[in-house]
């Protein structure tokens, strides 16, 4: 029995216990797709139709969801778990332009199955350029990119490695028809096509919008459509540019959770590299975070691929807001051996030796009655690079 699958299953039962039925239903769909068995596809689609008319029937939901979860568990517990492998490796990647002073790199990174890499940095610092280089749209000036999954030609590479730009192309007809066409283009036909498309639509929260066309969808739902289309293609690696840009904060959290669950499937893991301006949200979800500044890669700690990236000190760093002046704060926080106090974007960034802890900082805030409206430990956050 695989420990990862057991842990994920127990987590789903926990969600069910606390009646988080929306999340449980998503995870039921994930497990159903993991089975790759059409009989389960039918049963879960029947469950989706039942749920449409039983929104206010918690007892019925708990009974039906528990029943299908038990069946899925019995089936999947006998299925071979995929051992995550390396998907992509980039070494000293560079991209320059003859008519521009901007240059990307050197960047070194690697992505494995089940791994989410967050790509952050200010606008114009090379995030999109890196994604386009990784997927083959741009030819690097120097360095090497290698893919560890099988493909026969450039077309098959772009099938297994999918890049979703921030601005997607217009499409025509209904969302559902487009997804059905995509599924058939990749060999999913007849009843399996219909059932799979409905599962993916529900998984991405698009069930109420499946008959709408491109012009009737918001930017956020257009991005969800692109993600649904991506899942139908069964990729090994997904590169996605600013997927959170047009979403509100709650939708951002939902999409990032979706990425995590989808990427870390014990049976169908995939790698994800996503760029975003939503630093803290991305850091919570990502296994690694790459920061680009003026096209150059900066790391908080040494990487296992040789490169010339910056490795920062182990300072304890707090970001906070206060009505006190910089002079007042500097004088008071000096009691904790403050080494640097910066004012940036309406917040203070305070650097202390690594012997100082959050408890020490909070204690002096209480003792000295320092008015603090907001605070965050950014010692291990790429936020420190934005100062």
C-alpha cells in the first residue's frame, strides 16, 4: 500500500467529516480520473447529476460520497503507484536579443513529476521569456535544456509539454463542444469522450458555464477553460504564465489548491511551472520558488545544479507596518541587535541576526507598545529580493 495515496485518502475523509462537500467532490473526480476506468466515470457522472439537485441535502451527500469513496479506495489501493521522475533540466540557460539591452540568464533549474515550481519577479524581468524558452518557442542563446520523457518530434513534445500564455486565443462555439473536440483530437472518443469531458468540466468548476461561448466568459473562466483543455491532453509538464492574474483572492487560492492536487496525483503526477505576481500565495503552494531580477536567477539557498546564483544570508527578516517613524523603530528594535531597517512600499523590512526569533520580536512589540498593523516572517521568502 502506498503511503502517499493513504495520506491523501485520509485527508479526503477528513474533508468529508467536516462537510466540505465541494472539495470532497473535486477529490472524488481526481480519484475517478486516476482509475482510468469507464465504469467509475459513469458512476461519478451520475453523482454529479445527483448533486446538481441535492445542494441542501447534507445527509444524502455524506452517504453517497462515502459510498463512492470506499469503492474508489478499494480499486486504487491495488493500482501501481507512479514513481516520480525527472521531467526537465535546464543548465546555464541564456537568452539575449540583438536590439535590446535585456538578457535572460544564466538560469539553471529542474522539474520533476509531482513538483510545482513558482516563478516570481517584477514585470519585465524575464518570466515569460523563460517559460517560452523552456517550451521551445524561443531558441536559447546559450545553455542546455533536456527533457526526460519520451517524444518523437516537436509536435509530440508540445503535446507532452504544454505552455499556456497569459492571453489566450479566441475560440468559437460552446465551451463543452470545444473540450469534446480537444478530447477527440487526442484519441478520446464515443462514450469515454462525453464522460471524461463532463468530469474535467466539473473538476475545474465550469459545470454551470459549459454551454457558454468565449465572449460570455470572464477572463478567469477563460483561463479555467484552458486548464480543462490542458488536462484532456494528459501532459507530463505544464508551463503557465500568470494564471492568477484575472482571479479574485478566493479564486486564486482555489486554483492553486487545484494545481497542488492535480500535480501530486499518486498515479498521474505532472510537473507545473507557473509565473505569478501573487508572491505569498505562490510560495505556499510551490515546492520551489525561482526569483528573477534583471533576467538573473536568485536563490535563497544553494541549488543542486551548478550556477552562479546569489545565495543570501540566514538573517531573521520581518516585514511589518507601523505608525511609528523609522527613527523610533530603529532606536527600539536596536535592543534585538537590529542590523538594517528599510522602508519599502509602505512597509518596514527589519533584519536581525539568526539568533533572533519571532517570539523575541513579538515580545518587544508588546513590551514597548509598538503599534503593528501587519507582520510577516520573510526570512525564507523571495519577498526579500523585492526590496
